[in-house]
């Protein structure tokens, strides 16, 4: 028996925007050691950062600022350290949100807008995630796999950020359901609530973190 | 395309899954997290726990089973039954639920819907509407509360619209007339509500077989279909219900066969 590899340390940002238990438990079940970060201190010892969350962008940004987390998150991403934004955690990466006019982190060029021509809102349920290119985050997951969504808004990248798009999903019109730029990853669906395929995606993320932790320049963009 | 969801509902009393016609003749049916995990494996798209226990220590017991379930079944979990405040909702969400369904408490104080939606987001707020067909000259459906024991004189369709305006992200619509009868969903009720709101409608009450699930979606306009006893008693599997829906051209999520 070989020794179990060290569990990558993942800081999950808690800014009061939703269900942390499920993401914590899902990450733990796929081999991560999870710390909940209510301020920037736990980031120092972390190998990766996960920003989950549901709800509106404005209050979420306020809470990130209040916890002095917005700037450390920007710096984390600027340093190309492993990052996964989930749902609102992806939307916050864009420059602003049409939902309440909030200014968000501004890491990706573009804005968060309401889903266009959606037959139901919120978009709740399992829908197909269709890749625009291959990426190790989706290793072992069929193209077009059903993953679980709960949202009414989605990030709309500007043309120059088109290269960041990793997958799209259709509800009325197609919207961006996954992005990847270097070690910055974001998904609009909830992998922690998407059954076996969701757990696979989180396991892939943990695997990328582990690889990245060993060789800082190692992960393909 | 968004899949139509199939949702097993687990009635939970004092920490155990119970079966029987709702609220009477309860028979112990097992450990909620264990059943939840089984359903997740068998292709359930979500799970609903409906807490019907009466014991004063219910809250601790409920939070414990929610937490144990969230650790084992990685699909969305809605918890209903007895949530009366944002604090109680917070506790249930913190234990690992994704959504809370509000019923009697929302009728008693509709501002609860808005307060919960503001604090936790509309997506976490399901308003459960128990509706009974009006008899006599009055058309339509009346909202009933306290497990169907108390009439309110509220019109179910008007209440559905109001609940959405107040911040409900989903509606769980149960026909009290059909619940436990196996007479099929009240598709007229479902259509009356789904045609008036933009949020997803979950059909409940009356499922006997796969054809009822098809009708709830096609005739009732439901986005999701919930059932309890036909799954607990293994009369139909989630897979057979989904196969019937797919055969009728409805989009469903297929779950890979699990080796026996």
C-alpha cells in the first residue's frame, strides 16, 4: 500500500451566502482538507480557494468587503493560485451585476446579466453542460452531462474573454456555465449537489490542486 | 434543455421515515439518510423531507438527520414542516438543506416569505400550497393548512401568485383531495397555477403510476413531480417513472445503471 497523499488544503470562503455544509462535505469526500474562511487569515495556509454562494451580488460583495476578503481574493487570482468559483462565486468574478448594479471583483471582463428568454426563472434543476473545449476539470465526465443549476443570472464575458469559456448550457438562450483561465476555474452549476458527476468534477479540481501544489507552474491553461 | 425532475418525498417523524396515509397510521420505514442515499443512487433528482413529528425535541432530531443526509446524498435537499422564522430556516440550511419549504407559517404571516428570500435568496424558499377543490358553486381551489385540517378561504391560484411576488423561488403544489388516493395528480390545479407564475411548479398528491408523472408535466405544466408512497413501497422505481416520461418525449436525467 502506498502512503495516502497529503490532503490538499482548501479554504472555502464563508460570507453568509448560502449552503457551506454541502460544499464542505463534498470536498472532504473527494480528498480535500477543508477550512472555512470568514476572513483572510486561513488563506495563508491554503493550497486552493473556493468561493461558493447563491443570492444577489450586492450583499455578497458587501459581506466580502466587510470580511476584508475581496482584495485577498483578487490577489489570489492575480497570482494564478488554484481557485474555484461556484454559482454566485463565478458571477462575482465579472465586473458588475445587472441584478442590483453592484460592482463585483472585476477579474473577468464582462457582466452578470439575467438569463434571456428563460421559460422558467429561477433556472432550477438538471441541465446539460456542453463543453467548448477539453479541460482536466471535466475528466471522466461526459460532454453534455446533466448538472444541477439554481440561478436567474449568469456571467456574460466580453468578446476578449471568450477564450475563458469552457462550457455552455441552454435555458432559453445559451449561457456560460463554466470558465477556465489558468488556475482560475468557475462553474455556474453546483457540483456539490450534482451527484456522481459533480463529485467527479470536485475530485478533478482537488487533483489539479494537488498537482499544482507540487509543481507551481504545472497546470495547463 | 432543463430536465423534468422526479422527487421522492420522505415523511419524517421523530427522526425516522414513516409511511402511511399522511399523518395517520404511521409505520416506521427506516433511517432517513439511508433511504435518501438509496434514492440518490437510484436517480432521484432531488429529495424532500417533510417533518411531521410532534415531539418537542423535534428540531434537534431533524437537524441531525439533515446533516447526516447532506453527508451521504449529494443531490439537493428540501426540508419542510414547521419552519416558522428566518432563524429556524437558517438552522435547517446550516445543517445542509438547500431549500426550505414554508406552508402554514407563510399563510399565517406572508411576510415570512419575503424575509426568508431576502436573507437566503429566493432559490432557497419553496412555498408549499395544499389546495382543496371547492365544492358547490364556487369554482377553483382553496388553500388548506395544518396538514389539510384547516381551511383558509384563500384562493390557491391567487395565493400562488402572491407567494411568488413575495419571493418564493418554487411552488410545491399538493392536491389534498388526491393526496394518498392514487387517483392521479390534479392537473387542472397544476395548470391553473403553472400558467400564472414564472417559477418552477412541483406537482404533488395522487401519484399512482408513471402515466401520472407524464400527465403532471404535459397537462399540468409541472417542472417537477413529487411522490412518496409509490417509491417507498417500491411499487414503481424512479427509473421506471423516468423511462415512461422519456418515452413520452419529456426530458429527464438518466442515471447510469448501478451494478447490483
